[in-house]
C-alpha cells in the first residue's frame, strides 16, 4: 500500500520535473486522487503576477443610481382585508374594522416615508440607521476621508 511510510513521493513526468525542479510529496493522511496517481495530467503553472492599472483606493463619492426601492407596506392588513371581503362576497359593511386598520397602517407608512424623505433632503444622519441613501453616504465620506 502507498501509505505504509509517513510520506508518499510521486515523481512528476520529466517535462514538468525539469520545469519545476522537484517531485510531489504527499502525506498519508491526504486522499490520493486520479490526477495525483497519474502525474502526466498535472499541469505546472507559473503564479499570476498582479499588475495595478489604477490606484487601489476608493472614490470620494457614490452615485445614486441603485437607490430605487420598492415600497411594500401593510401586506398583513391588506391580506386580512381581502380575506374578509372575499368571505362576505365583497360587501364592505361587515369589514369596516379591517378597512380602518388598513387605512391607518397606510397613512402611518406615508407619514414615515415623507419624514424620511425630508431628513434625506436636509442631509440629516440618524444614529443607528442601517439603510442610508447616497447623499448621506457621501456626507459620511466627506467627514471621514480615506
């Protein structure tokens, strides 16, 4: 068996050995695959040298192209309202509580959206806010340049 010794040495074919100057040595704990057992299929490649074309540094601003968000609100209230309307054959009188809760939720959503837009327009940063728009990010990048 190949793993009787502590290390197994498998010579590489002559062309690859001339190129690299050494044979392959594997530990017995390693699993030997077909490409190792048949060394003629091993291709020896030179390491890739990285060339810096542009300086590796961040820009000082970001664009607002990807700032389009989908406004989805009050899905739970809407589904409850539609279930009630379907159950009552689209008669609105027995579903007045669901209609009021949906209207209240949507009004609350519009209020918070308008407040957020006003704060974004003024450039006010909210402490702990996880989602920032591009203007707020640019403001932070001006305060903390790299």
